[in-house]
């Protein structure tokens, strides 16, 4: 199995989203984190089962259930690198500036 590497920016996005949801209803932020953790597990188990984001980019994506977020990731040797936990309806592709060569 591949190892998981989450960019600090992606961790910050998840924390901010969880805090926002928690402010809307107690426990909802915790539920978001659980859904994202499950998505990370699915990605690690079978990264190639998730579609390419664009044919000209090395990224794949996993759309979350229940919450309007998408996990963008790439394969980097023996690791899966999580690039973003992005809101599905805001600023598409903003996270591309995080990409490392």
C-alpha cells in the first residue's frame, strides 16, 4: 500500500471547513472530517480507481458524499500526495499553484 502525504494547505482547508460546519451544527465538522478520512482510505486503497482530473495534468480526484468537497491528489512514487480538500463550487483549480515539479 502507498503512503499518504497531505500538503499543509490541504490540512488547513479541511480544518477551516470543519470549523465552519461545526459552527453551523455541533458535530457536523466532526462528520466532515470522518468523510474526508474515509475518502483518504479509499484513495490509498485504489488510487488509480479515481478519475484523472484533466488529461493534461497528473492529478486525480475523489468527490465526497454528503459534503460539497473534492479531494485532489497525485501519485508521487510510492506515495499519494493530497493536494487539496477543495469546495466543489469555489475557485476551481486555485490549488494548482501548490504543485511541485
